[in-house]
C-alpha cells in the first residue's frame, strides 16, 4: 500500500469527534500545502489516488507532493495520539512515561520519581503489567545513575523483587494467551472437530491449559479472561454447546465486572458476546439473543472500523434467527435495509467473517427461490482476491453452491462440481456424513423422478438424517444451515420456509 493510499484510508476512518479536532487544528494552517491536501481528500471521497494527486498539483504545481503526503500523515497520527491520551489508559500511561524521560533529562528528579510512582500505581489499577515493568525498570535505572540516593539495601531488594514478580505475571499471561491463540488458529484453519479421534488430537492444548491454570499462583483479569476464552472456544469446537454457553456466561460476567480493564477497542468483549449469541442460536434460544444484541448496540468505540465489526455481528445475529425459522421475507427486508451500510462493505471484514456474511445472504436467496441471486453471491465469494479456498467454511459454501446449481437445473456444471467436491472429501479425512448424503441426493436429481420414487428416496434417507440430529459432530454442519430441511423440501416439493416453520413447531 502506498503512503497516499494509507493516508486516504486513515482520513476515511475518522469519527465525527476526530474530524472536528483535526479541522480545528488545520484551520490554523489553512494556507499550508498539507492542509490543502487534507481538504481535497476529505471533500472528494470518490476521487481516485491519481485524481487526488492531479487536483493537488493543479493548484500547487511547485510543491513536492510526496513531502506533503508524508507530513500530513505524520501530523494526523500525532493529533490522533493526543486525542487517545485522554480516552485510553494505555495511551495515557505511555505518554506519562515520555514525560518521565523528559523530567530526568532535565534533572528534575523529585518530580520524575513522583510521576514514576503514580504510573506504577495506575498500571497496577489497570493491570497493565507491560507498562508496570517499564516503569519499575526505569526507576531502578535512574536510581542507579544517581548512586541510589537515600535508598537502603532492603528497599533495593524489594524493588528488584517487584520486578521479578511482574515478569512472572507477564509470563503466565503470555502462556495463557499463546494457548488460546493456538486453539483459535486450529479452529479457523482446520475447522471444528469432526470425530472422537480429532478430539483426542486437541488434548495437547487442553492438558497444557490445565497445567498453566493449576500452576498460576495468582489470578487477574487477563488470566481469567484467557482461561474462559480457551474453555468456551474449545467446548464449541467439540460440539458441547450447553457447557460452552455456561462458560461464555461466566466470561461475560468477568467482563462486566472489569469494564475499566477492557482493551480499546474491546475486541475480546465482542468475541465473547458473539460466542454467547452463537451458543444461544445453537439451542434455539432466540429471545435470549435479544439482550446481548442490545448490549452490543450500546458498546461505544472511537474506532470506525471496530464499530463496523460490531454492526456486522448485530446484523448477522439478527438475520440468523430469520433464516432458522423460515422468515425469508423479513430476512430480505433486513438485508435491503443494511445493503449499503454493511453488505456492500464486507471487504472491511476479516476473510472468515466476510464469507460467513455472504454465505448467509446466499442462503436467504435460496429460501426465497431466487437461485440466480444466490449464484451471484457465491461467485462473489469464489472470485475474491482473498485466500478463501483453504478455510474450512469454504467446503460448506461449495455444498450451498451445489444446491444453487440444482435449483437452476445446471446439471452438467453440477456434475463437474460434484466430482470436484468428492475428490476433496476423499483427500481429507475430515468429512461429515451429511456432506456425502447431500451429494448423493443431488446426484439422483429427484426433481425428474416420480412422486413415488422420490418418497422411496426419502424413506432411505430419513433414518440417517434423524440419527444426525443427535450426533454432536454432524450438528456442527447443521448449525450453519438446516440442510435436511432443504432435502425434505425438494423431496415433497414444498417451499423451504414451510419445512423450517414445521420443524420449529
């Protein structure tokens, strides 16, 4: 990404409060080149990078364009840092550390050490052990340089002990975080556990996590948070949804009792609420989801990008109950209301969240019997520049694509896609029985069979489908979408929404 591209992205991400502060600052610099450049970018959001440069040089032909870009970028970052200092304890403490260095360099030692003590107290309050360690080490370094004035040997040992204690806490927090990161990576790139054998393969992380918990020796917000995040994500991954939701509730309680310790933006809090919503959806407690959606809508953040992520989660978990219950007309209305605000901006999301959002919009069109629109969404996923093919969710997208091709009666292309999916399943032991049933069902094209033959197909499939409802591993695929309802709708030639409503009752 070029510096100009980064500058444009930065300016587009400003909140109203940030724009007001920056405009106030740049008004004083109204005649400067970089203030003029800011006006061009801010007032012409549709301009391309080339148009921005041409417009600038047309008015300021003797000015070095790249110099203005670099200076404006650095100036805006400086202003944003000043704003964050009053909003975020992390920024405020780091800013105070810089003040300590200035005081020491100017030989104002009394004020320097008083401020270091204040920083350490604040760091303990906010459980920011990284800054606490820096402040403790700075204090010892400065005391040593001044030949330890008025400091006894015991006081020196106490300060050294505190540093070692802080290091231990940082190490324990990092060990917890590392295990959670490993678990999250496996879930994202290998998909949920699909057999008892794969569940056993996760035991290395579980044993390590239990060992760290038992040997921690102390508890704080970060350790509690990472432990519950690990526990709830593991339980979801192995299909133990009831235990997972209890773990998520406990995690949410920990967050609500420590709101002053949340990171800014509160990424982990959003992940927790999303986990609760996913678990509630699994057990079909749609009324319970309302409270947590309301909690998200009240969540405040200074980050435009993070606010968009919050809005996407709210939209997604408002859409999913409508899909599950066959309310496709309401789902279409919700999608229309959020098209420009959310659906058209999915490129701002992570790859996993982007294709998840697009997948469900395609399923909605499948439910409204508009397979052509669903096909366009699937094509949008497959033709993206991002690496989506290696993600576990992509195989589910291929199943939905087969259903779309079946609805469109594009049987030649569908046969080609079926062979491709079969090869992938054969080369990968991680397959669901439901995947094989869907492929087998579609291959027989029951639409062309008589009613009697379709009923015979259903009689063979129904016992297998019923058995899957109690299989915690097969349920992981059914949580994405009720594929059995779609099969039933094709067998009996009944609209999908009617089958879903019947199953809900």
